[in-house]
C-alpha cells in the first residue's frame, strides 16, 4: 500500500468532483441549445485534441482491470466486472450521449417556425443593419465575434433574402443568407442535416422567447 499513490488518487478524484459539481450547477441553471451540445461533446468527444471525459474514464477502468489482472489474477469475476464497466462507460453510455448530441442538432420540422413567427419581435431590418455594423466595428482586434452576433447577422440576412425571394428575385442576398446560416451552425457545432436558414429561424425564435 502506497500512501503517496493514495494521496494522488484522492487529489485527482477531488478535482474531478469539483469539476462535476460545477457542471451540475451549470446544467441546473439552464443551458441553451448551443451550450447543451457543447457540454455533451465535452463529455463524449475529443477536447482540445485529447480524449472525451467518458472515454477517458473508460480507459481508467480498463487500466484498473489490468492492475487487478497483474496483481490479483485469481479475481477473474472482478476483472470481468471492471472490463464490462469500462465498455459501458466508453461505449454504451458514451455513444448514447453522442447520439443525443447529434439528435439535438436535428430540429424536428414542427420546431421550425415560419419567418413571420421567428421574426415577429425582431427589430427593423434597418436597425439590425446598424447594430451588426456597429458591433463588428467595435469588436476588439483579434477577438472572436459572439454567438449573438452571428445569430443576429444570419437572421438579418435571412430577412433580406426573404424580401428578395418574395418578389421573385433571389440572388446575392440568398447566397449571403445561406453562408451566414452555415456559419452559425459551425459556431453551434450543429450537424448540417437541415436547411440552415430554418435553423437560424428556430434559434432566433428561441432567443426572442427568452428575452
């Protein structure tokens, strides 16, 4: 028995517990659509080029199983239980979380509001053009634009394109609206498996309903 090893284990698990308490607090406070997917991705998928939290926990359990196999090989049932736990955490639970994240990136058709519904409370197009230009100009050099900026810009361009399309003149405005919508989906890490402009309207309606 190594007191030093046990101390390191206690320190590491305490840090993990603190982090999980923080995640629990954030989840209970409320997560918007982008935050939900981001958290699920961090739990399952690679983070900063490393391994997701659940697969990494699975690797820890696998390593413990290997240690038992080396030091206590007669405990075959315990080794089997640890291997099954590792597989469940990394594969079964992990894949289900990843499935949930992907499903959350697929708005059901009934969740796609019509433009009239999505933009019912939106400021005027002229006002949004002014806000977008001012926000872009005032952003400190080298910093990333906020999600609100990309959402409002995408919604603005969608509304402009809708005006052109209504009179039968789709063109540059439609292309710009499509590009802005895809940029928002990139920011949200949303799978492009629906009409990007439908996604913009859904997200704008959610923003408006929460203000």
